């Protein structure tokens, strides 16, 4: 893949670590690197939030920006916490409180009804560059269930509670390479890679590789 600098439109340090692992050939900057504190999430759905964050970060920094909006949907909670996963416990980004709130809401729910899925949407914007107003995006899910207690020291967010389908370990107990292979974020990035690769190649020679050929939606 062509070497290029992208800005990650997130203040989540865990996401930055994972995305740098998933995109080792790209120089990925954090919001802190460009002096941006955080970005608003204006909607209750992942696609709208990812697109909005990518556009705003790109506009403010003058760089192509890759945004990730993701969350956890629990069957027994009618899909909650969903797009509000990061603030499910009340305070944005308080992982321990979010996990405690989830366990409290699922108290008494039998194992057979603790199904859940992670969803991730990744979006690329370059508002001052060749993409203009267009945004490229892809999404992916990871099915599993919610454990009865937190286990494991890896990952972040709800990883210590989420057991991916076909395994008995939580995401936080999986080795990094295994987690990146199975996770919603890893799957979304792999779905995005063909578009990202073609975008970076087109940027190297915009005159002969028109970006209009790149589809923006799945």
C-alpha cells in the first residue's frame, strides 16, 4: 500500500492502538497530534456518526481522515447500548462504569439470552483533497455473547465482557492477532482496504486515476 499519512478521527486511545496494528503501512495520526480535543457524534446511528467525524476531522486538520464509529448491541436490551455504548454508564469513555452498567442491566438474564454483536463503521473523508464532499465507508459485525463477569487484561471498552461466537474466551483474553482477525473493527478495516488502497493510489496520480470510480457505499 502506498505510504500516506491519515488522521484517526477519534480520541479513543484503544482504537488508535488497534488501527495502527491493522494498518501498519500507514502513518496514522491521533487527534492530539493535530491539536483537536474530540469530535461530536451527532446521531444515534454508526454510519452518520462515522461520516460526520471523518468530515469534521478532515476539514479542521486539512488531512484525509479515517473515522471509526462502533458499539455493542445486546439482544436482551433490544439492541442497547448501540451507538451510545461509550456513554452507557453516564460518563463518556468510562469503560469500567459502562461494563458495570451492562452487567447490572443483564442481572438474571440466562446465558441462552445473552446474545450480542459488535458493529463497526469506518469512513474516509478528504474534504480538501480529491474526495471533496464524498466519503468512502464500509461496515462489519462480530457476533457473540455477554459473559457474567469481566475477564482478561487486553483490549478496551466492552472487550472483557464479550465472548465471540465459537470461542469461550472474551475479546480481552484473545491474543492480539486473533482478536484483530475476528473483531468487528478488523473485519471493517479489511472490507475498507480495497477502497483505501485505490484511494491512495489515485491520490498519487489524480489526473489518470479519477476518484469518481470509487463507490462510497457498500
